C-alpha cells in the first residue's frame, strides 16, 4: 500500500462560527481560531479542515459564497487568515479549505450578472430553464433544505436551479468557463500555501442534461438519480486533478452523499487521479418517516456491517475517511454513545477507540474531543439552521405531521446540535464569547469544557490525545489490514489489524451491561496500549465493564 501523509494524519474540523470568538461580537472568527492553535497542537492533530470562511451573506452559514477570494466580514480579514495559516504551519498543522463549488451565493458577482438578461456573458454560469406552459417549475425536484429546487426569476421569465436554498444557485459545470474560473480560484489558494480541499457535495456537480422529474418523495421529486454522480463528474474531477491538484502536495476529500463503494473506488482510487478520499454517509444518513427526520437509533449490528464493508471494500484500492459526526450531524456521543452523565465520558472514549483504530483518516469534529452533547432545544426560536426552519414549515406548518410527532425527530437529527459553541471553560457562555452568542451555548458547559479536561489526565480530551499520539508511534494503526471477529455479537464490536507479524485486537463494548469476552489465544502476552478503564486482565476470559474499550498489541 502506498504511504501518504494524509493517510497518517488526523483531521480536526473547525466550524468557525462556533469555535472561538476573538472580538466579543458573539460570532466565532479567525482570530479566535488562531488563539486556540496551541490547544490543537496539544491535542496533536495534523490538519484542520476549515468550514467556509469566504465572503458570504450567510444564508447557509458560509456554504453560500459571494466571493471565493475574500474573507467573511464577521470572521475577519485576509490578513487574519494569512496570520492563522502561518501560525498553524509554525506548529506543524496544515489547513484544508472547504471548497463549495456546486453552487455559489445568489449574491456572487457571477450570479448578479447571470440573472440580468438572457444574453449576459455570465448567463450560462448557472442552470436556467424555461417555465412549463402553465408557468410552473421546469421539473418537480425538491431542494435539500425543503421547498422546490427551482426559483422563478421574473427579470428574464426563467427559473434557476438550486439544489440547496434559493440563495445557493447551482453552477453550470458543463460550461468550460465555469471550470476555468474554479480551477484558477483553487490555484490561487494553493499558491497561498493552503494544504488541501474538502469538497462540498462534489458528486452533485454534473447533472443529466434532460433534468427529468424525480420520483415523488413527500412533496417533491427526488433529484438524486439525475444529479448525484452524474455523467461527467469523473471527467470534471480528473480535469481538476490535472489542472490543479496534481501540481501541489495537498490532500483532498470529497463530500459525496449517496456514494456507493464502486463509485468511491473511482473517486478515491489509488490510481484514478481524482480525490484522495471521500465521505460516505451510510453511517449517519437516516431515512425515516419524515425523510432525514427520524428518532431511530442504528443498532450495533448495522454500524458494524457498514464499517466492515467499507474497510474490506476499499482495502488496497482506495482510502477511507472515518467520522462519527460533523457540522451537519448530531453529536457523536449523543447519537452513537450514551450521553447520560454516568456514561458520557466512557462511551465517548469507546467511540473514539472504535473509529481511530479502523483503517482510514479519522476526522474529529470540534468539541467531539470533549464529549460535547446534543443541545436540549425547547422551542423553535432557539434554532438557527435554515434546514430546520424550512423543514418545520414543510412538515408541521403544512399540516402533514403533528408537532408532537415531528419534534422528537427534529431534536435527534438537527444540525444545530453540532453548531452550539465550543465549551472552553466554566465562565459565562463557556468562554466562547464575552458578547451574546449567535446561538445558545449548551447549559452543560460548567461540567463539560476544555479547561477542565486539559487539567484532568483522565478526560475525554486526553484520551483523544493519546489515541492521536499512538497513531504516530504505530504504523499498524494506519496501514494494518482489518479483520472482523464475532460478526454477530449484539453488543461487542471486535476486530483485528494486521501488519506483517504485528497485530492489534480492538474490543469495544456498545452496551451499558457488563459482558464477558475470551481473549483469543494468539493475543496471550499482548500489551494493552489504550483503554477507557483500568485494565486488570488481558488474557483468558475477561469481564468488560459498560462501554469498555481496549486495544491489545502483539508483536
Ligand atoms: C454540504 C455542507 C452543508 C451545506 C450543504 C450545501 O452538505 O456540509 O453544511 O449546507 O453542503 O452547501
Ligand atoms: Ca467575532
């Protein structure tokens, strides 16, 4: 297997708005990030994936970009950015930018021009279509955030496509001029010295030409079969690779909702010249009664089946990315662990063990290293995310579902769970800001915060630190082959990693019950390299405590 620094790295995702406020206006910013680089250095991460910091009217918190070569006013200036980048580099931390090029903001200069007239030179930068004879939208597609995927623009009596909010018009990648602009912009950032790109919904950039109606899914048609992994997507990515990526020593990860294993091998193949890795969403996607809104919990059997299939499927062919959560998902410990006070820390450590011992590049989402939890939302006005507000309209205010039925699902899956501010200490607002935070701070900041955890050697923070440090000592964590044991156990997830003569045994208990487990003979005499409890015995029959995790190493 080819070695690469990005295979050996641990990535830490920063959602700048909620990370650290440097100037007291209640909004996280770049100076705030710079002030916390020493904290990240202590944690030991190698790479920061920075959610968008570009100029944006913030309809979707920066995922609607109005100028790719400028910084959002609320986050600071380009000088602040340059300072952050050089301070990060001084500490050996790389910075990967979020590249959002499936769409721009409707306030981007290209779109401002594009909508002016049918003849405007920028018209074909976006996807415009005539209304149907009755004046309705060109097809039945719904947008990801609810509502239709088409917006009527009366200036030219045509509709434009927006797979996300109507302030996020989709770029027309069929137009070579669009691709040239995007590649030039990427080159500009690479020349500045950034270290890679996380590519937002990059598998949506090529649409089928005809844009046919989609199968009805609730109120609207499903655009996925006609927009995801479309006819020219690989061609576009190979062109991007040729024109930009291959010229720099950077890492790339594609956000690819709905990606299959076969497609992942193409997008992130060792020799396919597209991307280094992709995010698949099998672990975190839910498809319940109300679309993504559901309160079902994935059983261990499903989690293990998904992870194992991807471990085996990509082995030696492509590279996995590993994550429990991000800015679009509820908090890992609340969702996959157990966030009741008695089990929060222990289950957060177990989840970390389970993920970091797999093959792939692990991603830590800000606050995950503290075991931060979902937020106890009480009313709709506490939410900030457009997805929540639009979905509540579509499902509840429309009369389709009762508030009582919908609310528990909303609580489980909403993205604002992950967007409450990082809890730095036990002072007001968790030390995130001296002003009024743009979104509420989780009231549990007095118990759960970075300061307390940095001081406590048994904290979730130090556990992550140890896992990250182990990765640097043990190439087997990166390059070892994965094998699943006990595939049918309802509560234990057990697997091995093998590199030449060396082996790891990873045992993770997903239950609050005690369990017994027989350590396989071949691990007799192995040493325990990490565990979330004091380990007394590592041979023969052992008793696993609630959510226990341990890793044995045999050389
Ligand atoms: C991606 C981002 C998400 C954003 C969407 C539209 O899924 O992760 O936060 O809302 O794309 O850009
Ligand atoms: Ca600020």
